[in-house]
C-alpha cells in the first residue's frame, strides 16, 4: 500500500491559468505535509509546507490540507512557463520521523 | 554559504565495484537522509540518521551501507551487492522546527558501465 499517492499527469495548463495538484496519504497520524518542485535533472526544491487544516498561501502558491479526507493539494495561480516541472508531495509520519514522497505530478505550462 | 554538498556529481561504476558518495552539511542539522530516484519515479528512502553514530534502514537498504561518525557527514556506499545501482542519489537533512522541513543536496548521478 502506497503511503503517498499523486496523479502522475502530465498536467497541462495555459499560461496565466490555475494549476491544481492533488495528493492523498494513508497514515492518519501524519503530521506535516510538504510540496517540492523538481526540474528535470535537478534536486527537489521546497515550495511550502502545511500542518494545520485549511489553506496556506505564499505568493502564487496555496496549499490546502484536509486531514479528515487525508488530502493535500497545491494551487498555482497565474501559472508561468517557468512553473513547468514535476511537483512532489511529501508527508512526515508520526512514528519514526520519516518522510514519504509521492511519485510526482508533471506540470507543463503552455505559453 | 550554508547548505548540503554532495560529491561527486557524476560517477561511473564498474560491475563488482563498491563506490562511496559523499554528503556534507554545514546547517547543523541533526537528521540526515539518503534517497534514490529512478527516472520518472518518486524518491525512495535508503537510510536515515537522526543522531551521530546511529542510523536506520529505509525501504531499500539492501546493497547499501552508511556511517555517521560526524554530525556534518553521512556518506553512502553502494556495494557490489546492489544489482541495479544506476540512479540519481539525493542526500538530505532536516531541522526539528518548521515541521521538520527536509532540504536536499544537488544530487549525484551514478551509472554502471
């Protein structure tokens, strides 16, 4: 059973649109949730983290967490071609202080 | 500058050889991790360490070994027992605050020739 699941995509959106990326997790004891961006051939870069139910906004990015549904999402407003990358969802579980990563969603922003 | 330094960036291994990937951090982080990423795949945990002189196996530890003799250093050895070692290897560290945010080095590409 996978700990963290993401739709692998690819997801394509036109420039200026909102991109919506989704992630579900299996461990109800999970405490912290992270979104990373990974360009091809590069290491993941942290976009933002969230640990309370609700929304958290940072610039064009909004993370949404619903612990009851075990669901976390990332919205990217005013998408730019430079946002084209793979987005990884990561979850920190309660036991063992381990991080589990989804397989990532590939996003392409079309100029 | 503070950060996580991995070396070498590119490494070629012959069949039957052991190779060691270096990971050094000057962020004063207690926890360090090694992940493996195959093309088009997610990150899989190889080993992690929360404190000096202690480390635990992750999901795919077979064929790998690590040491944690210093807080700053967490080298990974890919042994000849690892039958399919060609992959992108990522070292990471985390801090106990900010939700234990995990930060990555630039990665090392290992290819078997």
